[in-house]
């Protein structure tokens, strides 16, 4: 299983970036601009720099409590 994720959709500055995933297959919660962007794993994979990575699709944003 891939140890990296390709982020799909969500904020423009995160879309298309590759990030590490630990543990694989779980939801990703990325800190971003005072909140979190949430990504869910898909069944799709992309070839990035000769490595097969799992595509994670954006599904919601949550704000950080102060």
C-alpha cells in the first residue's frame, strides 16, 4: 500500500499536492489556515514520479476551537 497521498479538490493551495499518510487507508486531517481540511481515501491511484500513490478526496473543513 502507498505511503503517500495525492490530495484532490479542497483548497487551491492543497489540491494536487502529495503528502505522507500514516497509517495508510485512514482519513487525512490537514491543518490549514486556522482549521483542518479533511480528506477521505478513494480506490484510485496515480503515478507520481514513478511511484503509485493513493488519491484522497476532500470532503469537509472544520475550524479550530479557540
